[in-house]
């Protein structure tokens, strides 16, 4: 929707949710106010925190309280964190005191750690209760604002986690069975400071609906439910994709982000790449005499360095993604190098053959490459094998080096790989040329 | 783990799950057989279908049946699809007849459509039941193999979906209330042939645990639960990341995929890029006289074309991801172009200025660029603005063109953008040079 269009009257909730990413803030507020209360609440609860915050703040002050109090503590904490620092105190004041204390406790965690994703309100039982007692107890609790009653956590008298039971298991058990006979004791848990990417992997492999967050002494601090994780997985994926494409994560929808902000993020990344690439001009200057003597060599420079860049980018993308999914670990570096060395030689051979053939065929059609065209073709063939192999090795090794020194492989690989491979590629190319073409063109 | 290492005896289930992606098939089977039955079942149920299939097939035939029958119909269908075609009949024969019929019905859907993700066994109620009747009924059903009892679907006498009620809502209601008074009638549904990426977006925005799949007449065909979606979102993200990095999706863990298969997929992609890039050699040949006359121009060729490539790849990555998340649609093309034109001019100005400065500064240090160095610097400045603007426009427009003609923008953009921008970049560069340097170097 263009900024100039009017929104037709009274969109349904589904329609409003549909156009949400591309509507302006004014349009969103207007559409929101026209919804029936129930639908508006559902829409609000389904928005990302960065959309909830401006929407709530645009409502009249006396209306803000009921919307803020609609949120469970973990979502309220996210909304507070999404708002500007100056507004956070006012937002927290909208909450009742017990909830405000809970939210403050959650705000102490990093937003993208397990503690920052969890909800401290979970259903709990004692191990010695009978199934019937448990079900009646949960029926009363069901009316309270628990995150979920579908997974119930069993705590001992010191509030430590001793087991978990799904509501369904309780429900299918016979009345006099005790909770401790039905519960599972090998509970999948997550430490408080675990990062969200690791948490989402755990959800993906276990298929659980909720996982408790525990401290060092196995006290539950809260639970994370799988619906929170879907949003996390998408967000992490978007960040990784944007990094693979050569830029800092935008963290806002493409058409909604302010122009200046988007350009600033992109300019930073492009400039970093550019500064690195300037070394190629230095490398080329080093071989200026060779180029002047055999201009035909210059014709293949873009082809050589782009092959190095493409193979390096392929290799680093694969390794980075494999690391993110837990398929490859730091100690697997040797196994990866062996694979990539072999792959690089094969791929270099394939591209080198295509390049060789192309020169020979073109020469037959129109003799552009002079009498020594076979030697030129051989130069290109040899250089491509060298460049592609180097590119593959560099591209696959760099994520390991970066991670070893504590950097995020996804952000830092692209500029390093590109520069390294381009500059080295030029050196390989002209060195091979000065050997093969010695005495003839050079 | 290297191929030569032995697995220590009797790994726990958590340890086995941890090393799973990097273990060989033989190691996996051995570790699996040493687990207690309950833990082995949990592990099996948490594996991806492509891992379940070879594991199951490696067990003795008489053991395979109980493992196959452990799976709900939707997961059984996925396992059958993951196996080789020749084995599918044998796998289906392991199932009891009613389940086999269900699975065959599911296999009729594409694996990555809503129908291919759903489970046909869901909990259902009639609208006129009382809450107490409903709870007793569900208590009996809880022992059966329903996907979930936590969302219950209300059907009329013609089996059409009229409402949904969460178990928790039933549980908190008073005993004599009728189901139709508690249920929600505006049910979020998904059509049978909806693709999985759209389904996962729906889960992300609504936060629901399960969504029913319906046909044109609002009969429920089955339900999809959110735990299935987490795996889908990760899989789609991995595919998109690998495409952004310049290759066909691997669809297997990095260290597990056979070397030959990996190289074949990568060689295909690299060769396609290479064939496109060969046009740069043709373009350079066209300007061979200019290069021979002003060799200094050759020094900046890698810098110019890499800037075009980087800005193009940035722009296309952003637009492709925005399309995948539903933030940008085909009809938004004009809005996108205006943004990208402006962004390209700004970014080109930034890079052009850096390039200009570099040449001027280097010349002061060591006069590599001859007496006309200022004109050379101006050439680089002007070319960079042109190349980056063109790259940004081309990179952002191409996904629209591809989608308009029915192609997947993510797969096809990279080779097109790279070739287009490199070749055009060279033409822009040498054309700008022949204007600015006319009469001096050229």
C-alpha cells in the first residue's frame, strides 16, 4: 500500500494482519481501533513486540493499561525491551505490582537467552498427589493466567524440579495413581543463559510443547513454549540469510524500515567489503608490467576472481549453516578441510576445463588470443584449479578461525573471504602466467 | 567424530542425539540398539524422516513393524517418502490396514503442502454436548492415538468444521455449559494445498498450537501441530540460506552427505555461474585497445565489478527474503524500485568517494597512476556510482521478474544478477573512461 492510499473502512482482523507489514503506523492504529475488542485483542497478542510497542503507545493513556495487562509476563518484558528507553518506566507502571516484579526479573536476562524467552507462570504439582487430586487442582488453576496447563511440572518441597507430566498422561491415568508414578523423571531442561538458537534446536529435535528453564540447582525459573520458538527460528533465519547476502541484519520489515537507517546499515557493509577489495588494485599494480606486455591476460581477470569468490562463498555458506544447526563443531575442522580440499580440486578441474575449452573454441571462431592461445588457455586452466581450491579452503576454514576467537562466523566471513580470495586469486593467476608464458608473451 | 573412532559403550540417549549428525549409519544403529526401549522410542520419534528411514530399514525385519506402527500417520507418510521408491511398498505393508489407508491418502499430497504435513487423527466434538460430557468423552479418547487433545474441533452432522475449543477453555467452563457456547466460530484454517512456508507464517503470527486443514467445503481433512512447523521453518531457512550463498540446497547434513553428491550439486551451480561470467571476457575483449593504451584502467577492474556484485547481491537478498516473509508482494515493485534507485545512488556516491580518495592519497605516496591520476580517479568515481546504482536496481528487480514468470526467485537470482551486473559494470566503466580520458590517456 502506498503512503497516499486510504484504507477502506473497517478491515477485518485477517485483512489488517495481512497488510500490517506494509502499512504506516497511522494506518495501523486506525485499522486497529475499528476492530471489535475480541478480534483486536487476538491481533495484538499475535504481533511481534516491536509492533506492539508503538501501537500501544499510540493509544490514549487511559486505554493503555488494559492492553499492557493483557500480556503474559514474558511478552510484556519483550514489549518493554522493544520500546525506547525513556518510555520503559511508564510502560512498567501500567502493570500491577506482582507482575511488574516478575517482568523486572525477566528483564535481567538478555532478550535472546532462555531466561529472556521464558514465562515464570507454569503449572506445578507435588509428587505425592493422586491423579484425581491433580486434575481438580489444575481445573482451578486453569482459570489463572498460566502459560499452559498441558505440561505440568512436579516439584519437591524445596521447589526443585523432579519430574514432568503431560496433561494428557494425567488424564488417561486411573484415579488413584500418584503423580510420581505417572511422571517422567528425565526432564529435558534448558539453562537460564542458553542462547535462543540452541533452544530452538532443542525444540526441533525433541518435538516438545514446552521446556523448563532451570538454574544450577535445578530450580525452575520459568518455561518456554514452542509457539515462542517459531518466531525465534524465523528471526534467526532472516538474520543469517541477510548476512549470507552480504549485509548486517535489517531487523525490521523491508518496506517499513526508515530509508536512512537501511542505507546506513548497507553502506557500512558495502564499505567494509570495498576497503578490503582495494587490495586487488594494489595486487594488480604489482603485475602492471605483465599486463602491459600481455594484454590478453587482463581479459580473464574478472572470470578468475569471480570463480574464486563463488567457490569461497559456497564453501563458507555451507560450513556456517552446518555450524548453526549443530552438524559441525570446532573439533571437526580437520574432517572439513579434507573434504573441501578434495572438493576444491574437483570443482577447479571442472571449471578449468570449461575455461580451457572456451578459449580454444573462441580462437577457432575468431583469433582474438594471438598465436600463443594454447598457452593462455593452459594458464587459465591451471589458475582456475589453484584459485577454486584456495577459495574453497579459505571459505571453509574461515568460520572455524572466527569461531575459535569468539567472533560470529556468519557476520564476519563475507568480507574476509572475498578480499582474501580475490587478492590471492590474482597472485596465483599472474604467477602461473609468468611461468607458463615465460619467453613467449612474457 | 572421525570415521575411525569407536563409540564408547552405551551412550545415553542425549549423547547419541548429540552426535547423531556426524555419526556414520553403522555407529548410529549400534548406539541405538544399546538404548533402553523407552529412550530409543523417544529418540526415534524425534528424528527427521530422512534419518528414521535408514535406521528402521537397518533393523531386522521382524523388529521393523513395531517401530513403524509407533508413528502417527503423518510421520509415517514422511518416512515412506524419505525412503527409496523400491522400499516403500514393504514399509507400507508393516502398517495395519486402516492406518495404511490413511497414510496412502496423505501420500497423495505434496510433501511440502499443508496436506502433506497434517495428521488426520484429531479430537472432535458435537456442538450440543455439555462440557462435562465433552470432558468425559475426551478422557476416553485421550488413550487413543490422537495427534493432540488440547485443541478440539467441533463438527456439525455433515462433518463440517463449525468451531474450535481449547481443552483449557472446556476445562475452566462450568459443567452444564454447552460446547457451542464455549467454542470459537472464527477458526483459523489452512487449505489442503497451501505451501508449507505460508503455513509456518500463519503459525508465527497466530501463536496457535494446531491449525486444521480444510477442503473447499470446510470439511476437516486433518490438523497440523506447531512442533511439525519448527522443523519446517528450519528446513526452509536452510534452503534459502544455501541459495543465497550460491548453491542448490544440499538437503542433508554437511558431513553426512556423500562426497560425490555434494560435489555434483556444487559443480552444477558453479558452472552455471562460470558460463555466465564468461561474457565478461567477451566484454573485456571489446575494450582491449583501451586497456592496451591505458593499462592503469585494468588495475581497478576487480574493484569495480566486485562493488557491482556486492550491491546487487545485497539488494536481491533483501527483496527475496522480504518476499518469502510476505512483507513485499508483486504489486509493490514500483515502491521497491524507487527505494532501490535512491539507495543505489547514495551507496554509489559513498563507495565512489572512498575510491576517489584512495587514488588521490596513493598517488601522493607513490605516483603509480601517471600524470592524469585525477582524471582516473574521476573515472572510478563516476563508474562506481553507475555500477552500484545499476547493481542495486538489477538485484532488486530480478526477483520480481522471476516470480512474475513463475520461477522461484531464490534459486535463479544469483547467476543472473552476477553476470548481468559484471558485464554491464565493465561496459559502464570503460564507457565512462573513454569519455573522461578522451584525448589524454585514451
